C-alpha cells in the first residue's frame, strides 16, 4: 500500500488552532502538575477543535481535506499505540489519550521534526519543573500540587508544550 503525500498544517490553520491549543494545553499542564491526572474532557475538547476548527481550516486556510481526514487515522493509530504503551506501563493513560488527541495536528509533519520538538519540550519541561518545585514562593503558592512531591513527572506539561511549539513553529514558517 502506498501512503499519500500529506500536506502539513498551513500557517493559517496553525493560527486558527493556536488559541484553543494554548487554553487546552494550559489546562492539561496545570491539571497534570496539580493532580497528576489529565482529564478526559481535555482530549474531547482537543479532538473537538480538530473536528470543528480543522474542518473550517479546510475551507478557509488551505488545509487539505485529505490531510484533515488522515488526521483522524493518525489519532486512531496513536490511540492503539498509546493503549499498548499504557498496558506495558510505559506511559500513563491520560498521557496516551492526550497524545491521541494531539496526533491529528501533526499530520504531514516529518517524524524527525516531531521528535526534535517533543524531545526538546520533554527535557525543557523536566528541567523547569524540577527547578521551580524547589522555589519556596512557588511551592507556598501551590502547596497541594501532587507533582511537587511525586517521583513521577507530569508528562502533560511536555505534551502541551510539544503541541504549542509545533503550532508556533508552523506559524513562523520554520517548516
């Protein structure tokens, strides 16, 4: 089977998605740091953005219908991989589900680019999280945040950053 050549997001589509990604990504990062859980509502919301704003982007910004449809296939593939990774205890369930909801936004993007963005966000989020959890005023302002004392890392922080930086780089014309 030959896979079609998919066009990545246009800058216009990324601009349309960005406000929603900022809000939902902020919600995911906050929830994961505070509760070490990513609510299912965030995944539903992000997939709703792909459905509604994405379909609008097909008609208004030059996102191809083929890429929009393949975004759904990418989400389904990511769901299966995430389910297996969660069953093997490699990732948390919320992380796998949020990655599923993020997947359509990466349709047509070179996997190496995705890897570099994700790795950079993971390293940056880990370092920043570990530093700020040791800053007294921040700890006093958020004393009940589970991630401050957990041995686990709130991966939602890195995942949200990956989505947001991908959109910002697309808008900037970096790729």
